[in-house]
């Protein structure tokens, strides 16, 4: 925000103030960030003015503030808040507020009150599909914002979202380094392709060759996600050198883009079946398609998510 200016309640102070809700304004964030992260943080600090003492941000709002890997989100979502039952709940259309039996534990992130990460993921589990939830959990573990024990503890509670979180924990793996690595891994797992994430490949003398996103267990094949950074010239040179090192130790590397993960999963399955030397059974891909259809990566999944929100 503009240095020295704080969010205010009441009349709009001037043209360079952003209206967040009825009678709530914050100064324009400067410089304008390349992402919405700075704007979100400024919004959360402003909304503190209308929230009770026990209120904390949770669900996808807190997930974004923590920097977890987010699936594509529908526009116009409210800010998600939870608070204790003993305080009155603000009636604001911009806020979706859940009240808990006991006041939630608070973590302050640069002044913004957030629920602890495990509670955030439990709240997300109420509305998200399995694939989206696994990706968020993978991110939390990879970023070391919580532990698997933390997640298991909240998943064992008799709370909304706990059954879905328990389902997600069967698939969670903190070795994923991006949301697309998680999706590529999940495609393999639900299609009964055994994989080892972040597999270290060494030569016969024990020297390091490469670390791969996914090694198909029992084979000398790597399946990896290729993002846009692999199109950069400097990265291409590194990739070519790496591929030559893998060739020298008789490893095959196959790279896949986000389009292939979402729209051409059958091709990835066919490649995996060939690597395993087993008959290709296209019907295995149905489980992956079902996961996608219930995720925010598809229009149908987004519509289901909004229906769950009510």
C-alpha cells in the first residue's frame, strides 16, 4: 500500500482508494504487483477492521496468502473467514464466515491473521475435489508449512471436511515440487502405474546423473512435467546436456506439458504401459478423467465447487 496510509472505515478518502465493501477502503497498492499477492495481503489487513478479535482467514483465502499451489479459481469468490461462536458474525456479502466451537488458532503473516495450515486444508476439504486438495496438501508439505502428522491430526477430528482430507492423505506426497508435478503423479497413481517422485539417477560408479520428477518403478524411464521455463534458451541448453547424461546410462526421458496432462492423459498412460511392458488398457484412464471432472481444472469441477459453496 502507499507508504504511511492505512485502510479506513467510513467515507471514501479519495480517488486513489479501493473500495472493498460498504464503508471499507484501502489505499491503492504501489507499485502494482505482477500478481495479486500484494493486493490480497492489503485486502486482508483492511478487512481486519470489520472482523471480531477471534476471526482468522482460512480456506482458499489463507491458502493463497500462505503461497500454496492453487488450482484455477472461479472469479468473484468471497474471502473465507472462521471465528469463535461467542462473537457476533459480520453480515458482509464479501465474506463467507464459519463459526467454530472454539476460537481458531491464529498465525500472523505480516499482520494478516491466518488459521494454521492444517486447519486451512481441513476447511478446503469441505468444498474442494480430491485432486485439488491433494495438490494443496503437497504444497504445504513441500513448503514445510506443516507436517504429515499435523494433517493426520486434523483429519482424525469429527469435523466437516475430515473424511475428504483422510482420502486425500492416501495420495499426498511432499516430494512434488509444483502443482503440475502433483497432477502428473496422480495421473500415474490412479492408473496403477507405480512411480517414485524425485528419483535420483546415478551411474555405475555412483556418480550423480540426474534427478527426475517421476521414475516408473521397475524401468529405466522418467516421466516429467515440462513447463514454460523449458522453452527458454538457457534452460534448453541445460536440458540437452541432462538428456545426454541420461542417454549414457540408458535412461529414457519423456516430458509432458500441462495440455497433455489435462487433455491427453491416454497418451501418457500408453507410454507408461509400454515402459512397463504390459498390455495397454485404455479403460484405466477413466479414474483420471473422473478426478479431473471433479477438480477446478475443468468447467464441470468449477461448477460443482460453486454448488458446494451454495
